[in-house]
C-alpha cells in the first residue's frame, strides 16, 4: 500500500520554486523507489501578491500557523532568507514534532547547534545539506563517510556567485557589475547580493562546516572575512597572463585545540585543487588524517542544485522513518 508524506514549504523564492518544480516533474520517483507519495499541503510566503500567476494559489498562505496546527504535515522545508522568522518557524515546527529541512545558511550558522539539540529532544530529524555548497553532498558525506578519519582542515570555494563573477571577469573580461547582474539573472545571487560579494555567505557556510566537523565554531570576530567587490578586471587579467587565478577561498583548520578560519580572495597557481573550479561551481577539499585530501565539486548555487540537496534530505528522512506512525497516514 502506498503511503503519503505531507510537506510544507516555507519561502517561495528561487529555492522553494526549485523544490516545488522538481517534485512536480518527478512525482513517480518517491512512489517507485520508496513506496511513498509526496503531497505539498502549504507554501508559506511573505508577499502573496508576488505569486498571483502561480498555478496552485490555494497552497499559498502568509500564516505559518496553518502549518504548525496541521498535524498531517510531517516535514517542513524551510527556504527563507535571513535569521528571522526562519529560526522561530523551525523551532516551533520541531516542537510540534515535525522533521525540518533547511537551506538557510545564515540562520543555521547562528542557530544550528540549538536546532540539533532541540531536534534530539523532540525525536525529529534535521536536514541541512542545502545550506552548504549547493548541490554537492558535502554535509552528508562528512556526517556518514568521514567517521573513522580525523579531519584537520578544509579549504573550499563556497559561494557560487563569487566564483561565477571572478570567472566571467577573467574569461570574458566583463566588469564586476555586469557579471553580478548575470549571476542575479541566473538565480545564483541572493536577492540582496551583499552577503555573496562581501564574503558573509561563504563565512556562514564555513561556520556550519566547522560546527559539523569540529563540534564548535571559532570566535567569529577573530576571522578574516573579505569579499570580492574590490577586485578589478585589470588585476584578474594581470594574474591570468601569469597563469594564475583569483579565487574566493574559505579555509578552516584545527590545530593544538584551536580553530583558525579565513574567508578571502587568493591568487592560486595551476597546482592548487581549487584552480580549475569555474563558474557557479563550488568545491570542498577535505583533508582526513588517513585518506589524505579529497575534493568534492559540483554546482554551488541555483534553483535545481539547492532543491536537489533538500530533496535528498527529504528522501533520507522518509527512508529512515518508513516504519514510524508519523509517515504512515
Ligand atoms: N547565493 C548563494 C551562492 C546561493 O551564490 O553561493 C547558494 O547558497
């Protein structure tokens, strides 16, 4: 007998729409693979007037309580920008016994450890794959496949917009402003791109990795955080002639009990594993004490890669709760 998983979406921007569309386009996947159907019960938005031409208008609501008070909703997928109301919604969803999947890096960098504790107390699961490095399954890889190794450092490109802009400035010699506009049109940059170009977005993702790998974060005020907005085409072209590339790199290291971290543009030579990461791609170089260096790379931003990460989390939650009553309605 087929069972049903009922979900709610919080936020309906680039990522929320990507999740909705992917579920519509691939309805049979969960059914065939897992024996479950997925039903979207509600989409919570701030500005309903922006969604007038959306087909399923009956799903749209501004009232989060319709989600909270609906016992049929098993999983809440949160893709809001910024800390609030995202954190309050996530907290209340967990306390109401709902599993939560989030794509919100700023919120999760600030409140991730509280959310995880809360989820344990309430017997629900949290998926946060989509917070870091877009479609690259870095969170679940570290969680599940780096158990025996000790990870001492990570070096990464974590902001797709910055990498896209730097690549366009080098390859096509377009200005920073033009490249940023393209990144916005392609759905890579945030609506307000300040966090992308000033390094905050990569910083939040690095803090999420730190919490996951080392169980704590360094003092935020001790970390150098620099974005890409002061880099000129002229500089990039100069390095290009020397076969060097400017990349926006986030790094973190654990040594003698201390965590050091840095987010900044760096000039890389051909030998560096991040040298060939181009366009919207992200990459994460993880150094394990037994395995050595492993590089995971893939699409770092955009509707579908981020939706993909959320839907993989959803699948994991469905798989691990197959026999519990919550998903057996
Ligand atoms: N604006 C983000 C980026 C989206 O460019 O990486 C993915 O988190």
